[in-house]
C-alpha cells in the first residue's frame, strides 16, 4: 500500500508539472502515465488499489504456499491432490462454482484433505470484470453457496478471476465483507503456466521468483500440472523451503 501511495503522489506531481508548464507534450505524457497506472492497478492484484489483497504469507521463514486456480477439474485435480497428499502439502484451491456443481466429490475431497478452499467466481467468464457491482456480488454469493452446500464449510477466501480488480469488483468485495469474513488472496509468484507447455521454462520462472512467504499461482485444470509438481516440489524442498499454508 505504501508503494501504491507513492505512485499516486508522483502522478499528482506530474499533473501539476504539466499544468504549470502548459505543455501539450507534457499533458500527453501524463495522460499516458495515468492510463498505464489504471491498467496496472486493474491487472496487478498486488496493487491493492480497489481491495486489500494478501499476496504473501505472514512469515519471514523459508516457507511458501502453492495455490491452484480454476478447479475442480474432472481429470487433473485428483492427480494434483494425489501428489500433494504424497508430500503432505496443504495448499490453496480457488474453485469455480459451476465446476463445484459438476464435480462435487472432488471439491469435497479438497476440503477433507485439509486444503483451503476459496471462491473464484461462479462462472469465471471473461466478462466478469465488466459486470455491475450487483451482478458481481450475486455471483460471489452464488459461488459461496455452492461451496458451502457441497463441502459443508463456509468459504471465507476469494481470488478474482484473472487477478483483475476494478471499482465494481472492489465494491462487491466490500459488500461481501460487510456480511462475513472474506479475505482476498493474491500471489507474488506468477508461473504463467497457462501460456506454455514447457515445464522447464515454467519451473525456472517460479524458482527465480521465490522468497520467504511467497504464494505461487498455478492451475490444477492443466494437463501439465501433475508433471510440473513432480519436478517442482523436490527442487523447492532442496532449496530449504517448507511448503504449506
């Protein structure tokens, strides 16, 4: 939040500078900076502009958490769970409500094996960030309801689809928080595992970003994830890190 406030102040100074010098070039430059800032705040969950997001564990020890988005997947989530069980690792799973309805047994297994379940919207459509506050709120409630009905546990965590936040999503989150505990969980290590099938490349990208308290973003719907975990987990442990939540 301190970094964000500094950026806002700097933008303010740029605007004043532009006005004082009455420069068209200066004005256009400031306009581009503002547009870039708004894009960054929407697509970087770590900006915490529209909602406070927890993007790392509260520890300075060599401990990190794995987090998985977009499940439960009918094929690959069980494979991921098998591997985590083998290594006795507890993780975050951010579930899509529609998929919970389609795969209730897998959602139940996630909870029974001690992982933390989060809300990842009901439909996870590309238009999610473009909806009204009321529609976003309804979708969050709908996802929470199906998770609780399926697993027996009240859902208190949320990760916005694509990690995108904006004023409408921020207001919907605050409305949820006025009714119950509803923490937003982000990440500080983005694997970009959805953009490539090259496991070596993905592992290298993760490893070079790791630091104490890191939360790693992965996706349990991908066919490459089980193989990636088989190689990633031992490498992380060899670096002296504990994996858990």
